[in-house]
C-alpha cells in the first residue's frame, strides 16, 4: 500500500464543534479528526424475534416529514453528528469493530485508503481492496454506541441530509461485525471463531424500536422460555442475522471456518456476564444453565456486548448483518487466550477476504 501524507488546520468558532480544514498532500486521503461534546443517547429492549427484511424496513422509511435539527443533528460541514461522516465517505460494505485502535489494523489490508476520520470512539477508514470499496468503522463498546453507529450509518445512505427527509429508494448496507467473545461450550475452543446465526439481547436496546415480524417464532419462544428459568433481571429478545452472509463464513474451509451458534449480548462485562471481582452478586452461577439450551441444531455458543443490537437495528433499518467473534475467553474451562492479537488478526483476514467476495 502506498504511503499517505496530509496536513491539517484545526479551527473552532465560539459555541460550535471543532472543525478541521484539510490541506492534503499529493494523493492524500481525506482525514478529519474532532472531539465534539455530544450528548450520548441511551435506549433499551423487547422480547421479539426478527430477521433482516429490507423491503419491510424500506417501506417504513417513505415519510415526507422533515426531520428537525434536534433529531437529525449535523455538523457544520454537513457530516452526521457522532461519526462525522458525509454520504460520500461510506462504502456499501462496512466492517464494524469496537476498538478505534483496531481500525488501522483492518485498513492495512486495503490496497488503497481514501479517507480517515475520527471523532472520539468513532473512527472510520474507507478504501479499496482490488476494485471493492470497504469502510471499517469503530463503534466503542456496548448498546449505546451501537445505537448511535447504526442509526448514523443508515442516515448516510437512506436520508437526504440536505432536505432532512428519507430518500425514495432504500439502500441496504452489508455490515460485518468483527469482535471478541467468551465461549460457553467446551468444543468452541479458545482462538476459534463463531459466526452468529441468531443473537439474544440481554442488554435492553430494542424496546424503543418497532421490529418487523419473524418467521422463527418457535425458536424465539423456546429460547425465551429457557432464559426465563434463569431469573435474570432483564427481559430478553431474539434476533437473527443475514442467512446468506452467515453461510459464507460457516462454510469457509477449516481451520479458518467458523462455528455457527446463538450469541448472547450482555449489558455489561462483569455482573451481566456472571463475572464478579468485588461487587456482590444479585444473581450468579447461571452460565451452565444458559449453555444447556438446544433447539434442533441451534445452541448458545458465546456471549459479548454488541451482536443483538447490530442484528436488531439492521432488521429495523433494512440492512444485511453478520457478526463474527474471535473466542478469547473460555468461560467453561476458565481460561483466557495466550495469543488474542494473533487470533483477531486471523479473523480480520477472513472477514476482509470473504466480504470482498460477497455479492
């Protein structure tokens, strides 16, 4: 990949967000950095099973009502508020990572980088692998950050930002989460990969969203009944990813192929994942019972903090989503990977290569 050079001026008007005036060097990508003081939006969950249906979601986006300035918040340069991206900045194939420091690790696989933007935890690199344009976007950790990222990614392709209205034609993004997780099954070993067929939300995001109907009601009901036996202090919901994207990764040749399983998305890293340091437990010891669930070939394989939110919002907004997890914690054997960076690097290789190949 050829080297990139650029230079910047940062200016700020009184009462406005910092702005970056770019003076690029020859062949330089668009690079923007900022640190706006945005109000974080917190939201919650629902007990319903869904899968991505872009036609349903597209039909719900035909309103001609103009969005006001407090709903669709734009920066002075016309970019969306948190991601600080403009419509032309985003590829139609998007890799999501949690850590902004992981964005350049992904984009170093690109043949060319045309844009780099960072605002707080949200970093984006857009470029090309061969003739395929890709964006990698960091979201930070957990439901609140995913709520912001998915809504603003959708706004970039499905809203006319100048007119503040939905576009007449709906655009479906391909969204691939690449992250880490803990295993709940003995055969889902450390340093292996999981592609999530479904996700259980114990985080509380989807309560404020109207989800499209699902054809998988039996699985949903059976799984929710099983979860209710755990007496957890959160109402679960069940969502599914894009079956075609999921199949691409499950059918990859070993050792790079992925386990298929149901992923549990938790509200936090410690007590919500049955992990305690000093704080007293309100409910503990429920992981073995969670791992016992079976429905045909479906079982709960792993847990983390974003997949159900991504799948749920992708269903609501009409995008195709798949979540890939590198297993770095074995909660059954109580061990942690001795080489997490290498494992994540291998998963990134798989993610980039297969996403480029998909239609």
